[in-house]
C-alpha cells in the first residue's frame, strides 16, 4: 500500500512525498479494545502512522438494533446527532501523539474509514436504496488485505500524518505513542429561560460519575447583532439571540461543560429581511462579540433568528472521555 505525506487515507499524493513503510505489527489493549499498529511510514517529507482499532461485532449489532434504519432516518436535532455518535462504537475517534527515538513529531492531519462484516452491512441496510447504508469501499478493503485484519470483526482505521520538528528520523529504533480519546457530548437535562430568569437555579448531574451540579442563572439579555459588513454579498443573516449569564457549583472545567440551545437557528436567506426564505443551506454559524462575563460567570448564546424569541429551551451538555489515556513504547525491528 502506497502512503504519501501530502494526502489523506483515500488519495494518491505527489511522488516526492511518498513514504517508506517500516512494519511494526504490534497489538495492545486500550481499555477493553484491541489496537493494532501495523506500520509506521517515514520519509524526508514527514511521517504517518496507521492504526487499526477492533470493534466487537456484538457491539455494532447492539448499536444497530437500538438505532435501526427508521430511527436513523428520523434524526433532526443536534442533540439527537450527538446521542447517536455517543452510542456508535464506530465513532470512537482519537488523537495519537508520537515520538521516534525520543523525539516528538508535530501532528499534521488525520483521516479515517471503517470496515464491516457482511452480516453487519445487511443489518444496517434495511433500505438498500438509502444513502445511509453501510458498505465497504475500496480503501477499506485494501486496508483489510494489507494488514490481514480479522474479517469476523468490525474495524475502525485511522491514518495520522506528522511533520518533523527538526531533522527527519528515517531509521528509528524506538516508537512511543500516547493515545487520547476524543470527548463525547452527552446532554444531561433541559431547562428554559427568558429575560426574567435572574436568580433561578437548575439542578443537573454528571452522566457518568453522578456528581450533582447546581446552575444559577444571573441574567438573560435579548440582543440584536449586525452582520451588514460581513458574510456573503446579497445574503441576509438572522440577528436576534439571547445571551445567558450563569454560574455552576461545584466548578467544572469550562471545556467539560456548556449550555446549548435546543433549537437550531434560522437559515440565512437571499434578498432583504422580508424576502422569502432561501439562500445558503445549513444552520447559521456567525461569530458574535458579546459582553464579557465576570470571571466567576459563564455565558451561553442562543441560536440566531430573524425575529426575537421570548423563551429559549436550553440543554446542559457534559463532555465525556470514553476511556482513559494510554501510553505505549516498543522497539521497531529492522
């Protein structure tokens, strides 16, 4: 299998960036999951690491039983999409830090794909004509053949690309890897607010540890933004939103808890604000420069709308790490 530094898991890169394969064939358990490191690739342009993560077939079957075709086709809200990602054993993405001969490399990019046994493909394809169906593409089949992966299991494949932070290490003797599981968003409750919410308290609990938290709502302000000088020409953006100020006790790192609007914002549209809906697809995502909260307070911004919204339904979201970090080192045999 040819691997290039300047391309992802699917494409073919420039000949001058082609990397040399150094077979590793090292397996280990990360928690209860078997991880195979088949090969590391090196060259003057940089390095790449291929990782094969085994997914038990019974785990994927249980997921497809819970999230059958009809349920997958009915997904509408961001919360529902987050929930299916949290439940999907094939969505357990991760980052990997790498050192060769004790020298750390700089992560450049990563790309991934999945492979499924035939019975899982049939189970996931209740409607074969659907674009949501499960299938194994050519690249996934190539990985299975190149690395001899067990066809009785599901697999998550990831290729991580790195830049050298100094001179290239073209004949490394030792490799050290640090695996970091990506965080998963889990909603742990809902509440509503309006501009008269000052002093209201809301209870929630961490979905894994059960730790109880109390939110105190300090203020909720209706604001109107102006996007006249930014964005695409001829496109009108929704401008109204609510800014909620709150605090949480006990304190939790801001990267591990947030409040999000349950509703999606209005879509941008062409023409003036009174014109018919249309224009670019997708939800509005515009950076807003709001007032800074006091150091002991946090802020949440609702979705943007063309008209003021009197009440906002919020959801309390914890960021969960599905497994502990793992570090492993082993020699690279010539």
